[in-house]
């Protein structure tokens, strides 16, 4: 009797996992599709011409990546008035001096390099730098602000396309999820899944749809209408935010603005994450904050990851080993649906299809990273980023 009850429970768990995947496939905003790119736009800039834009780049110890990113901003082929403000957030590697040298060497858009000093209590370094950059930009009276990280390289027409899409679609915020670097073994295994999981949490189609509450942005590339920023009190309203790009989008949408997020074609991150340790730190430093530092949400997330990602392969192999088709078949079908939904993201990242069945292993890594994030928080350790240690882990923003 006891063994029968255990088998019955495993059958139900396997069936629930399969049902969860059918729901994700059909009812979660088609998150798995990768065709959400910049919205259609008119060929002309409209009767008002091309609006002025100020580009704000917060940077801390970015000398290693600036030569591959900053020249692409300075070389923007934009018909209107545009200039770049790089805010050197207390760098110790000569970031500011290197930025000036790159501007002298490459020319292009006007570049201003300034430093805001150490952030006051209640502000993270990145958002304090963004605040300083926006204050400098507002003196120019731009219609739009482009907030972009120092590790992001833009194609020459990136700014033109962003502005045209925002004006054509009537969006107050247009953001692109930059294509992250995928070269090392661990980057190939973890990075596409990172974007896949993000899209699962924040389906891109829902973000741009009027009347929905879903809001998110990708901090590496955010075009923001200056009037919308003032209305939403950006960045003051989000100075405590841990996931600052998501908080930014929520603030804009909550103040009546329209937001859009999609995958980028020619906006790329040049920051390397060569080893598992580098990727682990990228995820774990903000994973528990995503759960609002709530133990119950952590428990629910762990159980959800186990049910959705780990049960299918375990059910398939366990059911085959025990000759229980009622366990193996739902598990195999769930794993098949999972694999199929991951394939479009792998194609977007130009990765081989054989990586798709490995998603359960990658999900296990993310589960462990999330638990580690919670453990670090419970130990009361301030999170460190680029030489700056924060006394409270819940005040660390996503700083690139």
C-alpha cells in the first residue's frame, strides 16, 4: 500500500510538471519567442525633425571594456543633436582619462566626463552616477535620454533606430536587451538561459501592451523621454531599487508612460564572463533581491524550479528504470516542451541545438545561485562590486 501511494504521488508530480509546461508554452505571453525586436517605425523623423538626445553612461573601473564600447557611442550616425555624458563613478583604473583619450582619438559626438563623488546614504553608486549624468544632461534640454552601460557597444544607427521606434510607437521608454557575450564554455551554458528566464518572468509581449501591469527594461540600453523621467521622478524614485532597470520601467509605466522591451540585433555587451565564478557572482548578487528578500518566495521559487525544470528528466529516467510509463511519459513530454521552448533563444545566440536538453542542469545552477544569494543576505554580508562594499545587501543595484 505504501509503495503504491508513493508511485501515485510521483505520477501526479510528473503530470503537474507537464501541465505547468503546457501553461508556460501557451499562456505566459509566448515568452519563448525571440521575434520581439524594435517595433515598426516610420522612415522619417516626423514634422518636428530629429529630437535632441543626451547619452548618460555611468562607469566605474571600466577601462578594460571602454575601448570596445565608447567609440561606438561617439560614432553614432544620428541626424539630430546628440552628446555623451560619461560619469566616472570613483574609478581607480583611469576610466575618465581613458574616455577623454578615446574621444580625442576617435572624434564623433561631443563627450563630457565628470564625477559625482561618493554617493550619500540611501543611494547606490550607479544610480547616484545616473542622477549626476541626468542633471548634466537636463542643462541641454534634451527630449530624450539614452541610459546605457559602459560595456555596451552600439551599431552606428542604434540611436537613430531607438528614437524613430519610440516616436513612431508613442513609447516613453524603449529598451533593448543587449546581446550578451557568449564565447566561453560557461557563457554558452548559462548566458542564453539567463535571458530565457528573464523573458519567462517578464514576457516581452506583455510589457509593450497597453493596459498590462508587466513592466521591465534592460539597463544596458534604455531610451527614455525626458518628460517621462521627470514625471516618474527618475532616478530619485528608484534610488533604493535592487533591480534598477525593472524598477525604472515600473516607475515609468506606473506614472502613465508606455514602455517597450525587446531583444537587440546590433546592441551587444562586450563584458566577458569567462568562468562559472564570474557568472555566479552576476546572478547571485541580485537573485534574492528579485524575491524581495522573502524566505517564502525563496521556498516557492526553489520548489517551482524543481517542479518545472528538474522533475521532467528525473521522471523520465526514473519511470523508465522502474518501468512506470505513467511517470516516464509525462516527464519525457515535459522535457520535450522545455527543450523546444529553449531552442529559439539558442538560435538567437547562435548556439548549437544540442545545448537545449541541458537546460535542467543550467536551471539547477540558477537554483543554487539563488540559494547562495539568500545565504549571503542572511549572513549580513554587504555585497561588493568593483571595490565598493555596501553595508546593506538590499541596497545594491544591478551595476552592469
